[in-house]
C-alpha cells in the first residue's frame, strides 16, 4: 500500500541529511523529532548496539514513515575488519623514537620490544618501508625487515602504547576481505529487516564491493565507504561497481596527511557526481555539538563547503548518536544547507563539476531537462520511475528546481533519501500518456510544487512500466483545478 496517510511538504533544500542513531537518539519520539528537524535518512552503526536495538529503531522509522507519509531511508553501516595489536604484560609501554619494535605471531603478552599482531594477513602482506599507524596515528612505525611470522619496525613517532590499540596501514593493500564473520551476520540481519542501503567499510579494491553486491543480490543499494588510500588509487573502478559512496574522513584522515584530506574529498565528490553516483560527506561535521549547543564557525564552513561542492548528503555521526544536542545538530545542519542554497551563486558553483551524459536516450533527456526547465520557467521536474534511475540521472545535472519522484516501488522510493534534490512519493503506476500528465499535475499540486499557471517538466518511459525506457520529456501547465474530485490518498 502506498504511503499517503499524510502529505508532508518537500524539504526547502536539495542536499540530504543523514543522521546516525544511537543511545542519544533511539525511540519513536526522538526519531520523530529528528525527522521533523530535517533528517532525511538514518544510519544504523553496526559497530555499536545489538540487533534488538537496531530492530526496534527500524520498526520506529517504518511506523513514522506511514504516519508522516514520507518514504524514509535506512542505511546499515557494517563495521569491517578492525586491525589491532594484542595485549601487554604491563601496559602502557613507552616507545621511544628511533628504537626497534617487533610485531609478531606470538600470542604472549608484549613488552617494550615486541607485541602480538593477531592478523597473519598483515604479517604476510607487509612490505619493507611501509608505515604502521598505531592508535589513530598517534604512533608511527616503519617496517625495516619483513620475515615469516614477524615484522621488525623502527619507531618514527613514539609515545605510549597499550592493549588492543588500532592499526592502520596506508601504504600496502592487505589481503584481507572487507567482510568479516560479524559483518556477514549483520548484513543478513539488515537485509532481513529490509534496510535500503548497506555501507561497506574497509574497501581497498573494486573486488571488495563486488563481493558485497554478490551477497546482497539487489536487495539494497551498495555504498562504498572511501577511507583508505588504496581505494582512492582505484576510485573510478570502485565507483563503477558501487551504487553510492561516502567520504569517510575519520580513517581517511588517519591514513592520509591532514592537508591531503580536503583535496581527496573534492576529488571524490566530483568523480561521484560525474559518474552519477550519490556521494555523502561524513565525519566530524559538527563535532563540537556532541557537547555544545552550537557549532564552531569552522564546522559551519566545513558543512557549507560540502554543500557548495554539490554533495548529495551530509552526515551526522556522534552528534546525533551520542551527543547532548541531537535535534539541534540536525536543525543547524538544515539551516546551514538552506543558507548556502539560497546564495545567488550556489547553482553556478554546483555546475563547476562537468557531468557528461552517456550516449543513451535517458541521459540525453536528463541533460536536456535542466535547460528546458530554465527556458520555460518550470517549477518542478517530475520523474515517473520504477527503479529510480531516471531520478538519479536528473539529479546528477543539479537542476535549479525540485525533483518529484513518483514510483510504484516502495524500495525505490526509500532509496531516494540519499539523492540530491529529490522528493520521493510511493504511488500507483501509470498506464498511459494521458494518465501520466493528469497524475503528474495532481501530485505537483498536492506536494506544493506548483500552482495555477505553473509549468511542469515530466519524464517517463514508454511503454510504461518498462525499466530503463525513459524516452519522454513533456511540458505541462497547471490550471490549479486538477485536485477537484480527488481527496486524500485517492492517487496512492
């Protein structure tokens, strides 16, 4: 049944907001408050919380989805492999710059000369000269000799090291699968509960994404988290296989020099946009709001930069999951985005990225839609779609008007919550050209995307109901009387 219990106006901004759920933001009332504040999609961090907690939050979101009549996106973020050193006999241990330090396969507690590294893949794949970053890069070791079962390193940046601190390896591709046993259990849970997107951590190569796609079998979109230099080296290949991506600046900021992260972010956003893949900018966007009711000016500028670059979505992590001001964080992010998008230079800036159309009818029409909209002064673009591909093509062009996505597929409508400029409506399919025009007009009026005299640009495929057949571009004019005789959810 279509979601039409209550008509909710489209957002007054085109960039989407993804909010992470956690101890500070679980439960129906809090999730409702986040949705009203501006959250378009919700992230379940599978690194924290058990399946019962996540199931309760999924149920809450789906209940609110029906109450508010807005298809809502749920993203399950898999943990991925966590590389850590073993334990020490008397932690913490101080490592001095210039000393040698061994990581080995011996499970005995470590000391100031050695420690267990419970990851044989690292020991097998380590190369002389490669760096090992310990505890989010606070300590830096460099491999000087690689042997069977152990690696000898020299300490380049010393400090205290203690039990089970994390290890990052920015210089080598580790022969380690992106999906652990825990990830596979979490993936099965997420798919059983019909989440809309799966975020894949520890992506190093296209094959990591391909493995996940094979397991998911089209039941959810596949989002590649870009947090490792190895993935950046093969960015286009990774994005070719993924449905979307995330600039995961946490681990990326550990494995890259700090000054390299902003150019990497801009490259990822531009490449994803050019390839027509939704892109999310994430991590520490409003970090100070974990404890403060207002962000720093630098954080506001950071969010604004992502919006100016044309990112599809911006994400809140601990700000909403564990912070003291989750609703306020969403409200402020919403205000920042609206302020940027009201800048007279905004639409010119988001066009800096060139998005070349593929040699297909659908791409040609999507590219033309923006020009036609500006020429005739249309108020909205209406996409009739079964899979969402038409909407993604139109969104890639970053038109100046909202995109109303009408689809008979609820899963397609739900996935649109990460797509720039789109407002998805789950509704019955159309069967004729005349029905397309009439329904498009009614839906535009119902969702506040036009009034008497407004022009609408409609896109669809003939024959109707055939995926990938977008071949119609039609301009229609509203009389303002189209809703007479239609009440409530009669279009659903």
